C-alpha cells in the first residue's frame, strides 16, 4: 500500500504531532511505501519515511491562515511532489487534523486517490464547552462562534471527501455523524494506546507511591486544559488546611495573563512550573496525576500515567470516561469542592488512595494493542471492499 502524508508545520508541537509521525514511520516499517510532504523548515530526519520537502513560511494564529498557505504551497510544488513519488500509485492521502484539509482535498482531486482523515479532537463540542464555562470575555466568545461556523463547514468537507474517517471514542463519532449525516460505514473508532515507541519498559509500573503529597498536572496554561479550575482548587485546598501539598505543572506556558494571575495569588508557593519536558520522570515521582480539563479527546498524558503506574483523577469530559471507565476516578470539573474533596480523601484515607491506584491499574490492559495495525487495517479493509465492489460490477 502506498500512503502520502502531509506535515507542513515547522515544529513538532503536540503529542498528536509526534504520534502522527510515529504512526507513519511504523506503517513504512511494516512494508508500506510512505511519503510525507514536509516543511523544509522542520528539523526532522525520518528512518523509514520518504520525505518530500517544500518550503512554507507562516506565523501561527496570524493572517493569512496556515491552512491557506499550506494549500498554496502544495499547488505550487505539485510537480515536485509528483516527481518525488515517482511511479508510485498513491492509495491514500492520510492526515491528522484539519490544518491540512484543503491541501488533502486538492491532492485527492489531482491524484485521484482515496482520502483518510483521522480526527484528533472535537473542536465544535470543545468550543461549546468553553463558551458555556463563562470564562471567555466578549471578544473571545464572539471569535469562538466564528470558529464554530468554520469548523462545521470543515466537518461537511470531511464527510464529503474522505473515504475513511477515524475517531478516538464513540461519542465523538456520533456527534460528527449527527452534524454531517455522514455514512456510518466510513467511520472507524481507533482510540489511543499504550505502546512503543513512547511507552517503553523502562517506565512500566515505575511509580511506587503509597501516599499523596505531590500532584502532577499536565497541559498548557489555558482555559480548556482547566488551569483556572486548578487555581481555584489550590485556593480551596489551602483554606481547608492542605496548603502544604505541592503541584507540578508540565506544559507550555501559553497564556501569560493566567500565568501572572497564579504568580500573584495566595497559592503561588503550592505550584512549580517545569515547562515542556519529558513527562515520564515526573509520572514516576508524583503521587497523582490531576487532570481537571474542561474538554479533551484521548490525552496521551493519561495513557502515559497508566503505563508508569501513576494514579489518575480526572474530569468526566471528552474521551476520558472511555479511557478510565470507573466513576471513582472522576470528579465534576465545575464543582471545586468535589475536586478538593477527592484530593483530601486520597491524602487522609490511604485505603481510598490505594483503591484509586488499583482501579487505574485495571485500565492498563485495555490500552495494550497494536495502534498502527488498526490504522493499516482500516485502509486495507476499505481497499478490499472497493476492489470486491469493482469486480462485482465487472461481473455484471
């Protein structure tokens, strides 16, 4: 099978970016011919992928949009792309995320191949949750409504042009089908997994904590990732006599205003900002991963915590209920007292803390499967059905 990917950003920013490249590497290692159109300004040296480099300069969150510039670059360098794929007949254009949607649809029409779209996050539901939280100012609220219209249009384009669309959990897929009336047969559920190259044996069950003192939070300093919820939880803990607990925050410090707010607050001594670092050493040494997001799809941070044996308490939002299942592992992200009560109970009741650890350990085996094979099967199954359908028509 021959696969053409698109990855035109100039840095590997997120876990989703990293996982896309890992997936494409493994698909190539499994014997597929994999090409990826990459930005010349990205420093990345693949082992098995054939890289097609084209230059694209852009600035994130500035006009013109990156998606527009990416499509223009793909159109401009189309002959080069065709030349470097050689005589290969492309079976699938495979992308993760809608920033490459325009580019993928353009290439699909030009090449005449299938289009595989992997949805990584439900931006429409996420935006709605954030708007309903009451945390946005008027400007951001109105901007969110504009983005909502754009995202709904993009979803219809995906439903129209993609032959295969994958989602990480059923509720996400059901929302997409309800909004677009897409054919259910073209959708596949492929959740995140615990596996190589990310989750190595070096970190498996390394967390041996038997009491709660140090709590880890992973994510950007943003409203969506629950940063304001975290601040209010710290304030509540301090009022109730638990100001000695220490919170470590991993992630990019995106929102300077929120960062300033925590540094000027009465709970600044309770939190340490470590920035964007390898999470595994912190997951080994922390007693709990607290994940108070307003919305998230299928976060790698939770999978990595489960791998190391670090217990998790999380919001009952997005794909987290599918990941963790047990009600005891969730809190109401809109109820600060509920979050605080859960943490305090873990501190004061050691049997309860061990119960949380035990429930998390039961969720590990569920996430042990061959992630890359599921993507490969989704594509080969489609090609088999298409080939069988073609033969059936010819026989008639």
